[in-house]
């Protein structure tokens, strides 16, 4: 599908037709991703079950339809994740003509960085945060409770942790975008570091995972990402001044 140029004119009908086509492409990509994920949903279940302690190796189901519904729900989530690059590309291609060419390149780089950071965050959640959360919650006060893990609740929790941590790993992209738009600056970020730490800490508490162990595990990379965002903003402003011929 051809993308409109920055100076290219198009009527309302053309824009609506392009929007309809791009939405259709996104839906086809999600459907294809769902098909692939459902074909491999047994493997996906095994991957998520790996975070469970040995005594809870397979979650229990309490309804006749629960195994099927859980498999479909997991496949939908995985299908959206598989189709996400296509969805982001279609969204960016639709809005790109509204921006000048040098801005298009900046936003394109931010979109690519956001995709990479989301993937890194999801891997971190799967490897570190989710196992720690599950271990703590399934062994908490186990002498007083007959702890059983229900399939629908566990997989919903696991998906929420993976998506939540993946989203908050977008922090550097958000900060750089705010600096680029002039809403804030590297100098303001450096002066207000303590406020930023409080906001980041509150964000870590709001993430899926109600136990303190998981909160701490999620807080550490967030603080590091916030610091990295500040210094990336500093470097970005210096490059902008150099490009504009202003003194650094």
C-alpha cells in the first residue's frame, strides 16, 4: 500500500478509504497471529507454566468450558503481540504524511525503539518478575492455606505482568518524546530527579504484582530507565543545538 507524501494532497474520501484499508490489514494480521498462536497454544501454556512451582505445575480448572476459553484468551493476547509490528507500522504510515520529513524520521526511530523496549520488558517480566511474583504468592502463608492455582486467574495475571512491564519499559521513549515536544527539558528532569523517583516508584507499585518482592524487582529497572532517559535527553538536546549551529 502506497503511503502519501508530506506535500501530497488527498480528499476526505481518499483518507477514509486508506483508513479502512489499513484497519483491514491490521485485522488480517491479528487474525493470522491468532491462528499461529492457537496452533501453538499448548507450547505457550507450557512456557507460562514454567514460572509455577513444581507442586503447582499445572493450574486447575473449575468449569467445563474453562480450558477452551483460557486457550482462546491466551491465543488472542499472543496473536495481538505477533501482529503488533504490523499494527504499529500501519498506524504510523497513516499519520506520517501529517509530519515533515525530518520529524517522520525521528518518530519512526521512536516507534522502533518503543517496539524493542516493549520486547525487552516482556522478556524481563517472563524471566525475572513473573517467577518471583508467582513463587512469593504461591508460598505465602502456605501452612494456613490449601493453595491451588486456577487456570483463568493465573494466565490473566501472567499476561497482565508481561504487558504491564513491557509498557512501562517504554519510559525512555515517553521522556524523549516529551523533551522533543518541548513539554519538558533535560535541565528540568535533572533538577526534579527526586520527584521523578517518586513518580517512578508509584508506577512500580501500580504494576501487576501485589507483593513487595515483585514491586522491588520492577522498580530497579524503572529507576535505571529513568536515569537513562535523562542522559539520552541531554545528548539529544546537545545534538539538536549542534545541528542548529548553537553553542553547546
